[in-house]
C-alpha cells in the first residue's frame, strides 16, 4: 500500500486493544493522535473483538483514558449478533462473560444454538458441557470471536478461540464466526459509512484477525507494531498489500499529513 493510496481512504475502522491502549494505559501518543483524527472530521468506527465488555463499558474505559468516544462509535460482535441469529431462527444459549449480557440477545428457554464469547473464568466444565449437550443434539454454534489469545494486564491470556475449537471437535459442529476475522463483520461495520469497501481502511495490531480479515473483506488495511504485533508480522502484512506503521500515532501522522 503506497502513501498516496493510504491518504485516499475515506473511512477508518480502528481496533482498540493493542492500538489505542494496552492493559490499563493508553499507548504512547495515541490519545493525541486520536484527538487529531477526530478533529479532522474523517468518519471512523472502533471495531473490536472484545467479548467480555459492553460497548457502554468500553466507552467509559476509553473516556477514562482521555479518548473522546461514545458507545455509538463502537462496533462489537455482540452488538451485531442478535440480527444474525434472528435471521437464522436461532434461539441461543449464552456462553459468555456475565458483563457482556446487556449487549447480547436474550437467553432462550428452549435453545437450539449456542452463542459463545470470551467467558474468561466462567468457562467452567458445567457451562461448557451444557453447550456441548445442545450442540450434540443438532444445535448450531455461533462464535463472537475465535482469537487464540490476547495481551492482558498480566501478559498473554487465552481468548475464545481454543474453547470454540474444543466444542467443534467434541460435537462435530463447525462454528459460524460473527466477529473478526469474518468478512461479514468488517462489511457490516463499513456499511455505516455508505462507502465502497475499498475506500475503508482497517487499522489493527493483529495480522490474522485485523489485517488478513479486512483484506479478505475487500478493505484496505494497516498494521501497527504495538499490542499483539510479533516479529515477522510487518513483512507478512506488506506482502498482503497492507500498510505498516510503528504505532497508531505514526499512522495518523502518515494518514493526515
């Protein structure tokens, strides 16, 4: 991706964890860079795979770090899940973190599907086995995300992906992915801009979920070398046609200057 084509992007989808903040702190330069981007008037959405936190809670967390955002600026897998399940006639059993329940469709009395997110410490044997029982009887499995891990306050932590894989293996069921890197998720978020997909650019720290997923959806992409970035990701991203920046602050400088 050339500097010229980078500047031609009309709308931005921005990952949050690993791009704007890490753990309990804003990444150096990201607050000022975000303020500059917002002041430019360029349309944006925060697109995140978080499945432990509601949009309202995430907006409050970002505001506490001095990012000027609202819940309406944020798109999460849980925020689009109800429409997808309704279209499929799916009645879900929820295997998610309790904090996420306000953004999720309601728990069904007679479920014929499982909606799985990052339940964290609530991934107990009993809850996993209840999901297995529904799936083995023909229920469908929906995954809000299937990232393998993320970087938390205390280092790398398991994400929802390993638990999705376990239930797929045990039940012989293939999950339908709602969150990143599902192309449908990127397209749903990009649709808010009323722009062609190729005019929208995704900025993230995850080569697989952010960059590769966005490219498969027909979007442009940029990788920042913070958060989940690992040695060798930059070369792979460039080969896939993505832009690479050392940080979100550097990306904004290159995007707006």
